[in-house]
């Protein structure tokens, strides 16, 4: 079976965060937003546009990336040069900005469909649902399979696995891992994920915890 | 502070978006008051306290405690601006007096908050049982009703927590209006005679002063939650301090007036009437003037007030456990949430298990739900919170002795010293007055069980912190930083420690 191509980090996270059957989000909007915010920042770090050290972001390279969502985030960062704390950016992008960018990117590639549902109060609610349950389930099953076979994950997938843990999605998609497999996954993340990206995932976990404490989650 | 004086040259989309979510004074006051449950205090704690202790100086106690808490709050809100995890007393203690005492304080807080929680189950059962008899003519055991309330809180606790906020807000406003209306009606009751006893300052120096002060402290519990919003208030230097002082003043004014009006309207036999009528005293007095409809409305609100208090405390406890779980001070499982709602599931479930155990224990033993569960539990929790506030006051002093920051002398030293002295006095009176507070013989079991429990729990926390320091330095280093810190979470700890969360 040919594997689908690996998608950008935030796309993988969005698809994983949605129920493959009904297309419902498995995460609260706030948590999904924070996860996608960190994922987009992670993509920019992987593109070598950003650096993260001690909670501060630095722009290494201001050239646009090859796609629109991360380019938009980078452009915003260049316009707001006095804001460099990653937690501010996670909070800002997490207010719905990141979700919006990722939904549009996925809609462009046809991986999600726009759905309009009329609510009881008369308004219409727009949601984006995965077009194909196979593709939607792919990122998580890629992690599970690799871990079960003792194969090494690449760096984007290690960040992805970290974000799955940080947002609590592991309670849905990694529950089938046994203790040994979980240990192997952690071992890989610990040894093979660069410190900067480990810090990034740590900020994702903290932002989610923050939202829980402040009753925003 | 350099971070707050940075002035954006042009309108920043990021600053604007973040500011939109920031809370103003009114929102913070609202949140604090919703944990305070005015009707539960005025109709539940005050008459039961009159009956159990026979002391009438409660209004002046509310006012005195308000002054002490306001002085304490000066340093408390000042320190909140500089530390992470500002909503929890133990964060102050960990950073002001060291991590071992911090863990001790965190466990004391869990015990105290849980005592409030189980107390409210007893109160609900005891108060609802006669009302159900009156309304529907059915006799239901108190514990059946307590279990029903418990089940509701347990389900709401593990589900969506955001819904609760709006319900609580509506209930709160109605409750405050009702307490005010009933108290004003008390003034026009035929036997009303303005009584000096509730306002007599000498009752704060005489026998039983400690009992009055603990009852009053119990009424204010929840005020400490204002600082949860330090990081997301519109103006960190103004919003939270103002909201804290306003909440304290509102609570003190409402409770002192309501207690005074009730005692004055009941006349010289108020203690006997409180013994005979219990929480009904508050309603009976005013219903002469307001009629049956007001009475029914009051009763219904009394029950919803208790439920609101239960839900709000349950959430505070669950989040406390969540925060400690994230730090690794409690098992990491407490640091998990339901992904779809963000509800801190395991903290909530643990609280519910404890609540169930206590209700069943009281039902099986046939203990009195009103006095022995609601009143003892509530005021026992009040003692715990008083201990925590006192230790936190020391912690504020300890913190500012080492970090000067940009705070004035009054914020760093003046108010904290004064507050600490006053709180020490209150703690001494409270611990020596437990027999009066509980209405039991001096030296009998309840008088030493409560302080002993706090002592044991605090000591166990200190020992646990020392164990962590020796065996898991990464967890130890993060004590007190809470769920917001990127250096304490399960993921980060797993990366550094090699253990999996």
C-alpha cells in the first residue's frame, strides 16, 4: 500500500484532532487552537525561519516559506517585532487565528470540506471536516505503527507526537500503545528531538495547562 | 517594570487580540463572589453558628476579618504580580518560605477545601429534607438528597465546565438581591429592636472570640481566587487589587448587615430561636413581612446557592489537584484533562470519591448532617484557610525580603508585617477556641482532631517534598510553578528525567 505523503505538522494535528467518522473535533476549540498555534510555529522552526530559546522567538530568515499559512504567521511576526515571547504568540494564534489558517490550507488541498450547519437559534455554523477518514486517521496510525515496529520517527513526526501528548489527544489516538511502546516513543522523543523543539512542546503543554487553570479550556 | 512600559509604536494586532480577552474589575469580583455563596453563609452558617456557640457578635467579626484580609491582601496581590501560579496559596509559600513548606501548604489547602466541599453536601441534605417534606409531602432521608446533589456535582465536574459559569453568575445576583431584600424586611418586623450585640467590639476580645472569627473567615473563603487572573487582567497593577478589595468590602458589608438585621429582628431570644429553627430562622423572620411567595423563593434559592457553592468549590479543588498533578507533586494522572472539554477529570473524580465516602460514613453512623457535617466541616475548613492565609502572609514577607522588585515599602513590608501580626493573633484565638466553635466539651475529640489533621497533612507534605528533593530533583525544582510553567509539565519532566508521565 502506498503511503499518503506526509503533511505539514499543523495539518496532521488538525486531522488527528477530528473524529474520522463524524468529523467532530476531539478537542475543545481553545485547546485545538493552542495546539495548532504551536504546530504552525513548529513548522516555521522546521523551515529554519524561527529560533526558540528560553521562551523567546527570533526570526532567522524573513523570506516567505513555500506555503501561505506559515508565511502569514511569519509576516505577522515581522510586523510585530516588539513581541517575541512565545507564550504571547501561542495565546494570540490560539484565539482562532491558527485554526483559521490551517482550515483554509487543508480546504485548498481538498483534505477537509467546509460544512454549514444551521443552529437552532437561526445562525449558521461553519465547520471543516476531514474529507476522507483514511487520510484523517493516517498521521496517528503512522506513529503507532512505527512505535510498534520499533522504527525511528523523523523529526516532524516526533514534534507531532509531542503535540498529541501535550493536547491530551493521546487519550484518543495513542491509547492502544502499551507501557513498553509508550516508553519507546518517549525515549525517541527524548533522544532524537532537538532541544528547541522539546522546549516548543513544553510550551504547548503549559499553554494548555494555563487555559485549564483560567477556565478557558 | 520594563515589560509594562513598552509602548507599541503602532496598533499591534497581537496586543489588541490579547487585550480583548482580558478581564476587568467587575468580572473578577463576580468570579470571587460566586465562590463565596452569600445565602449559604447568611442563612446557613450564621444561624447554625448562633445555635452552636451562643455568640452574637458575628457582625463585628465579619468587619474585623474584612479589615485583616484587606491588609493581608496588600502584600498578597503585590506578590501575585511577580510569581507564576498566583491562584494557589502554596505557590506563595513555596517561593517565600521554601518548597518543603509549599508542599505542606498545598496539602493543607486540599484538605481545607475538601472539608468545605463535603460540608456543603451535608448542608444540602439537612436543609433540603424538611423543604421536600413541606413542598411535596414526602419524607426523604437527608443522605438521599445529599447523594443526589453529589451526583449532579460529580457529573458537572467531569463534563463541560464553561456552562457552569453563566448559571453561577445568575444565581449569585439573585442570591445577593434576596439576602439584601430579606435583611431590609427584617427592619420592619414587629419585634425589631436595633441590637448592639452583633456590633459589640468587646466580643472580639472576650471568650469565644476565636469562634466568631473562624465563622467570619469561613464567609470570606474564595476571596483568594482573585489573583488567579493576575496575568490576564486588563491592568495587572490595578484590576486584581481593586477587585480583591471590592469583593472583601461587598462580602463584609452584606454579611454584617444581614447578620445584624437577623439578630435584631429576632430579639433577645435569638439564640434559643436559632437552636429551635436552625437555618429557617433567616427565612421565618422576614416572611412575616414578605409573605409566602418570598419564603418559597428564598428556600429554592437557598438550595441552588448551596449547589452553586458545591460546583464552584468542586472546580477549585479539581484545578488545584490538576495543578499539583502537572507539577508532579501529586501523581501525574491528576494533571490530565478530558480532551474535548478541558475539564480536569481525575482531580474531579477523586473529589467525588471522597465526597461519596463522607456522605455514606455520616449516613451509616447516623451523625448529624447540619451541625456535625455542615457546620463543623465548614468552620473546620475555615480554620485551615486561616492557617494558610497566616503562613502565606509570612511567605509574602519572606519573598519580598529577597526580591525587592518595584513595590513600595507599604506593599513589601508595612502591610505584610501588620497583616502577619493580626493573623497570628487570629490563629491563636481560633485554635484555642475550637471547643466553643464546635459547641463541644473542651478537650473532646473534635477539638484536637481538626488541628491534628492539619498538622499531620502539613508534615506529610514537607516530608514528601524532601523525598522529591532527594530522588526527583526535576520535580522538586518545579514545586509551586503550577500548570502554566513550561519547565514543570509531564512532557518536560519526562524529557529531563527519563521517566514517562
